[in-house]
C-alpha cells in the first residue's frame, strides 16, 4: 500500500512537473518571440531611418551630376538623357523605402516611430517631385531628338534652291510636314510641336508654289514664291530659340526640386 501511494505521488509529481515544463517551454518560446519581434521592430525602423537618408543623398548626387552635364550638341544631350534615366531607375527601385510590414504599423502611435515615418514620407514626396521633373526633361529631350532627326532628313537652308534638286527637296519637306503633323510627343514639347507643324506645313506649301510657278514659267510668281520660301526657312530659327527657352525652363524646374531635396 505504501509502495502504491509512493507510486501515485511520484506520478502526480511527474504530471505536475511535465505541465510545468510545458508551461516553461511555451513561456520561453513566447519570450524568445517577443525579444525577436522587438529586435526586428528596431531593425526595421532603424533601417527606414537610415535608408531614406541614403537614397536622398544619392539621388541628390546623381541629379547634381546630370544637371551639370552640358546639352549643346546631340551627343551631349544623349549623355544627359542617359544620366537622367539612370536617376529615374535608381528612384524607381526605392519607392517603398517608407513601407513597413502590417505587423508593425500599429507602432506609429509612438512619437519616435511617427517622427521617423513622417520624415521618410516627406523625403519620398521630394524624391517623387524630382523624379517627375527629370522625366519631363528627359521626355522633352527625347522628343527634340526625334523631331531633329526628321528635319535632318529633309534638309534645310537656301542651298536647297538648286533647280536640279527642287522636286527631291520639295518631296522631302512635304514628307516632313506630314510626319510632323502625326508626331506624338510629351506635353512639355507641345508648344514646339505646334509651331513646327505650322512651320513645316508652310514650307511644304512654299515649295509647291515654287514648283508650280516654275512649271508655269511665271517669273514674277516664281520670285515671290522663292522669297517667301527663304523667309519661311528663317522661322526655324524662332523654333530653335523657343526650344532652347523651353528646355532651360524645364531644367530650372528640375533644379528647384533638386535644391528642395537637400532640405
């Protein structure tokens, strides 16, 4: 009987001990999980606090380099486009710098965390503004290049007023007028495009008048048409000036956003 009682007592102790061990194990797991969550939480917020500063600094450096590049020749403009595109690619990879896992979002009620999140979002807004401005400039340079290539094919200048090449030159300008009218460009290039559509259409009609006057053997009509053609070629200087002014204005907007990024 004593042996049985001892066995039952030992059994009860073992059961209680087992329960205590299970409870301790669960408590240990929960404690480890809590510590891990705390460390992970700190790592996430510290990472955000560090990353947005790194992205801000690097974007500012890249934009600074891109703005400093000259843009006088087609080769220089190509390099500037490539530099601006590189900044855009860099920014695109860091649009989620302020994102946090859903399991940490509740922590934004804490002042320190809220401060970090607000500062990150403020920087991200500046990055978005810079990215928008640089892509406007880049899009403009792309459209300018596209139109310049079309004009280069048609040729320009009074040297085209050679009877042996009149028909060929007139055909080129007619083709340019049609292609210019159908061009799809960015909003930033719209003013230049509209001026170019008018200018190329006028040149096309001038060339047609030159050919018609020559065919009619009407010297007076031909001279008037030739003078008008020469005058119309001159309007392309105005288009070039408008293009330069527009580009400078767009780059100035980029510079303003770039300056704001540093503050």
